[in-house]
C-alpha cells in the first residue's frame, strides 16, 4: 500500500511539480504545527487551535512550497556535478535562504493573524535572531 501511494505521489510530482510541492509543503507545515500543539505544547484536544494550523498550511502552500521549488532547482543547477556539491548547497541555503525565510515566515504569519505593522516589526526585532540561531543549530 505504501509503495502504491509513493508511486502516485511521484507521478503527481512529475506531472504537476509546482502544485504537488506546494501541497506537500503546506501539509508538512500544518502537520508540524499540529504535532507542536499536541505533543510539545501538550494542549488538550479541546484547546487545539485549528486556525493556527490553517495559517501554517496557507503559508506553506502559497509561499514556501513554490519558492522552495524554484530555490532547490536553482541550487541543483549551480552545484550538481561539482566538487563538494552537497556541502555547497547546504551552505548557500543556510547563508542566503534561511535569513530570508525566517523574516518571511514571521512577517507572513503576522499578516495572516492580521496583526498591525508595528506588532509584526516588534516580533521581528524580538524573535528573528533567536529563530535564525536555532535554525543554524
């Protein structure tokens, strides 16, 4: 059964790469938030914030999935077949895309929560460095 699902996924990834990557990223981000709420934050099911999980899906589907698809294709074109390609890809990703994505994530989530500009900027100033540092760890 699992191999059938995997083959179907690969088929859709080849036939509809952008939509499939967007859907996959949105789903993984939503699943990550779900696990965070239930396992890490230990929220009871009655306190589960489905709207928050929906925000993660939306930003993954609409922003991160499409952008990451293009970014990873670019990294492949730049480094595939070159010496230390994997290390160069990782370094480029962490030095260029990680800082951009942390800011994009914080800003995007602020917009989806309909927070004001001042609130979003304050959260960026407060959280950006800590999140980026933890990403690098």
